[in-house]
């Protein structure tokens, strides 16, 4: 079943961390990687993320679809940066070293290439961590994690409910669209653009109507079982923090501190080898 | 009988804010600890409203005016919160799929405890205990879509029992289950009642299936009032059920046809315990021998034919259809039966072209369907979904019915003519200018059928045409389909309602695990023990009645009963309608 989370249950030290820990670590790690442009630190983060990915026992083929998707996104993004701002590197690093004797607006400069390298490293250091989070966090535990780090339980539970009902809605959409097609709603490329918009409405209205019916039942079912009674609730899938959780979060906290320190030493977010 | 009073309605009435007339009038009802009662009545009689008053959804979710008094354990419910009530009353809703709020079985069972802030290790221990009580402890980590309907219901029951409630309410527990699973559900309810000592309230209109296990009282409701509150034996001996349009058990109907008088001392509530003396048995035998007529078998023209159809859902291993070969004749009314996951819905999807077969051929009037698109097939094969809300996309009845023609570019004057015809056939002509939102469920169903008929298909396939309908609406829909069938439209119904197949289908095709395991007259199938077991059906009580009366050929007795119903009773009914 397709789902936002692609939980893969293989015992590993990463799996043993609580969802809350993983969520906090993901945030801290990404913050560190996104804030700094220090190439040395980024390189270290890339190596670190690859090692942790390996520790998490997730295989490349488990995540090949998401990897491919981000790769395409990364390439497009890089091209766009170069097209719209070919001298971005020069602006940042303050020098302009043309390569291979080229000149003109779209001539390659060492600074631009270096900027792109840093950009690539940022991606490479975060993607494995994001994938790891998605693949090693049990979605039911995730809701309890959100609650643990201070988000209201009604909001956290809404996340869990969405995950619970997404497959149902997908299935329903599929059925409704089939019945719609039978009555002549054209969903293929044969139809014109406005035709397809109309067709989508023909499927969405029954989908919304039948979902509303369901929401009514679900909210009754939840109230009848005491949801919303107290200010707090416990979680069946919740797990208490252990030593490794504290260590992991502390480690990621240090990374953010390191990024801040480097910014201070470098006199800015960028590490500049050109001066 | 000096058990403690748990619940008491005293001159209670209720009116929804959105309605001008009250829904409940002058309700007086007392429930004691450990009692089991069945609340029955036609749709709209107020039984759901009554249940909502007990579990607190009224007035907390549905607003309205209450009069009189309703006390739970001596306290007025008006002075309690829905959460106070939830500790006393547990409700298992009809739709156990929508009620499943957790991601897995264990979490769903834990839900009420979580909301009560119960911490570990109590939380895990209690969940485990209750799960093993209902027999679902082997599936703790399963997601809802990995469970069967019966298993989901077990989870719902566990999710309510976990709270140690005094009153258990089951809202139409049999509605979404196949007959054999329904029987197990009644066994489960019975066992849970005995183990916990709780009071059980079952709301259901399938009387015969509920009475598989004994109940203390039946509360019969009609038009917002309680019209009977008596033991099952007394109620079945009276004429109240027929007056309210609630179906009595089939064996009672058969006994009445035979002229046997039903009295409480004969224990009519359970065929097994019922006293049928020699005189009564003779009446039944005489009735059976009275007029056994020969069946006229007309010539049969093959319409739809499937040969060796194999289909596997993408990404799965198991063949959902594994070599299906069936044939449906023109003008037939056929039922496809079997458990959830047996392949019956998949088969209809394959016929309609929603899914492509891996192997095998499907032909309609001899023409291979493989090259036709969904849209092209739909002009010849109509498909009506179970829930009409999943099909309706327009505001006005007329537009909804015309949609299939408009998307096919039929000229407007032609559309007008064909829509009119379809609306008239479906008895919707008077309502043609109404918005669909003003219609009842059954009327919406008719709109979806009209929207399919307007394309003039040769065959229509209906998925559970009567699901969730009371006896009156059930009869209404089925008589309507029979009428269509008489006009020459071939009807294929997917169902697990045994009454439906027995009374309305000429023939049943039984699916089990992707195979066709039987294809025969319904009375042969419902009296064949092997098929009944494999397809999770239930033997009809008529068969047992025949045996009890010393009639050897039980199958033929069932057939006789159906012929009698079709030829005499239904004619009378349709005459009544004319003069109504």
C-alpha cells in the first residue's frame, strides 16, 4: 500500500531510537546542513549521513524511487540557479576566476562551480537522513512523538488519522473514477483541458460526499470512546527516551553549534578558499 | 428478577432541531443488569435516535429538545458528559471499518484507554487481555486493510470492552457480514455478554439471524413509539412484526402459510427448541403436497460468457480470479455470492473493463469484449455501485440521469426522451425536478439505476443492491429489479444476503478463493452443506423445518416455498400497492 511513510521494519540502532528523537535529530541536522556553506563541514556531514544510513540497514533499492525523484529535482534546481544567476558564486566569494579562457554572461567561473559543489553537498548530507527518517519511523509512533515534543495531541492524532485513512480514500477514488469512466467521464489525454477539469469535478464531488459521510462516523466513533476528554492522553506506541536518544539529540545539537562556530570563524556562512 | 436497573426511559421524547416533528414519543423502557434486548423496527422508526440518546451522541453531537426523563444508573443523562456516559455505555457502530481509528489492531483496541491516560504496563496488559478475549490476539500488528469484515468487528468489540462498560450497544452488527460470519458475530456477542455480565442492546432488523442466540426481550418500534416490548416467543406469535414491516423468520412464514397457528408456548423464537406436534407437522406436509407444479424451462439464449478468466491485482501474488468460467443467459436474474475476497467484486470489475484480464475470454452476445474500452462496454453493461453517494455527482435528478448521454454527445432532444423513459421506469418521474439531496437512500439508489438504464444496457450488474435497507425498502428495490427483469433486462447481483438470492434470483453462482465452486438453482445451493461451509453461507431455516416435519426432500420443500411466495404472495402485494 502506498503511503507517505514507507516504514521498513529491520532491527537497527536507528530503529531503536524513538520517533521523537529522530524527528528532532532530522530538524537539527537539516538546520545545520542548511545554514552552513562551510565545505569542510558539509563534506563531513555527507560522510556522516552515509555511515548512519548504512547503520539504519536501509538498502538503496528500498528508496530508489525517492532517490530518483530527488535527483531529478536537484538537477533541475542546479540548472535553474545557473540560468538565472550565473555569477552567484562571484557575488558570494568576491573574486571572478574564468575557467578555460571563457568570457560572457554564461561563462563558467571557478567560484560558480564551487558554489554548486556546496549546494550539491547540502543535498547529499540531508537526503539520506530524510530517507532514513521516513523508512525507520513507525507512523503510529510518529503521532505520539509529535505529541511528546509539545504539539497538541488532537493535532498529532490528526496526522495519524490521515495516515490511517489515506489508503481508504485512494481506494475509494479509484472505484469512483472507474464508475465515472463507465458513465463516460473521459480521464485520458483524449479529453481537452477543460473537459478534464470537468471530469475531475465529476469524480471529486462523489468522493467528497462519501468522505463527509465517513468523517461524521469517525468523529462520532472517536467521541464515543472518549477522545478529547482530558488535556493529555497516553500512547500505546509511545516509548520513553533512553540514553541513546539523549546522546543522538545532543550530537545533533553539537552540529548546530559547530555550524554557528564556523560561521563565526569564517566571518559569515561561506567558507572562502579564493582569498 | 430483582436485578439492578441500569437504564430507564420515563415518558421520554426527542425532537431534532432540524425537524418540525418529534422523532421519539413517550418512550417508557427499563433495562436491568445482564439483560439482552433486541430493538427492531423499520428505517425511520426512531431506533437509531433511541440508541444515540443512550450513548450520549444525543444531545452532545446531535442537537434537539428532550422531554421526560432518561436515567443511567440513576443519574439523569442530561447532567452527564458524553465521556461520563462512555464509561457506562460502549457502542459498536454498524460500519466497523470507519470505526477503526487506529493504525493497527492493538492501537485501535487501546484507543479508549489512551484517552483515559492509562499508562504502561497497564495499557499493554489490558489490550492483550481483551484481544485474546475476542480472539484477535494473533493479529495485533495488522492494519485494517489486512483484516476481514468479521475480524474488524472483533476489533471494534474489543475496543469497547476494554473500558469495562455496563451496557454494550451493537448497531446493526450483521449489516456488513456474510451469513456465516454473522452467525459467529452473534456467538461472540453472546459469549461476551456471559463473560462480562454486561447488558446487551442489539439494534437489527434481521430478526431471524439475531435469534440464532437467545435474547430476553424484543422492543419493537414504529413511527417513533415503542409498539411492543415482550419476549421473542410472544412477539412472534402476534401480528405486530408484519404490521411494522419487519420480517419474521422464514420458518414462521412457512408455518403460517401451512395454516399452523403460532403461540408462545410452542417457543417459536428458536426452530431448534420449537414444539411442532404431529398435527402441525401434518399441516406442513399437506401444504407441501398440495400443489407441486412442474417448472417451465424456456429456451435459453446465452448473453454473457466468461471462459477461463484469470486475474491478479498488480503487486500481489495470489490470483484474485483463477480460471472463472460462467455463462449468463439473456433475461436471467442471477446472484453472485461468496465471502469477502472470494473474487465476486473483482469479477464484475473485469466484466466492466475496470481491470484487464491476464488470461481468458469474456464475450457478450458472442462478441469478444477485450477490444472495448470502459466507456464502450458501459453502453452494454451497466454497473451500479453499492453506495449511491459514490456515483452521484450532479445536483438535479434529471442532470444526473442525463449525464451518461451528454458525455456521449447524444443530441438534447433525444436525451430528453430517453431520460423521461428511464425516470418513468424507475418511478422517479414525479420527482424529476427535485434536487438529489432531498431523496432517501433508496430513492438515490433508484437515481443511480436510472442513470445506468438510460444508456440502454443489455445487462446490469448491481453490487449489494439492498445493503443497509430495511425489509420494506428491500422489498421495494427488489420488486423494482424484478420488474426491470420482466421487461427483458438481464440482472446480475453481487450479494451475501441469503434471503435476496433465495427469493429473487433464478440461479446463484458461488465464488470461493477465485474459483467458481457452484452454479445452480438457489434452493439447491442453500441446502448443500458442503457449499454452504466453503462459501461462508448459512443453511436456510426452511430446510430444517422440512426435516423437523418429516419431509425427506428438504430442498424441494424450499423450492415449493419460494414458488408459493412468488406466485401467490407477491401478486397479492402488488395488488395492494395498486389500491394503496
